[in-house]
């Protein structure tokens, strides 16, 4: 799980918040309020 977060963090550095939010929703398959604060 931590490895996936590291990969997501790497993607964040090269992408926008919108794309990041879509990735989170795809991985967890639900809206994460905590993640949306990023």
C-alpha cells in the first residue's frame, strides 16, 4: 500500500490535482475527503 502511495506522490509532482483526484477515486473506488484536501 505504501509503495502505491509513493507512486501516486510521484505522479502528483507531474500532474494536476484533478488528475490526482481521478487516480484516487479509481484506486479506492470512492470519494476520499481526506485526500481531496491535498
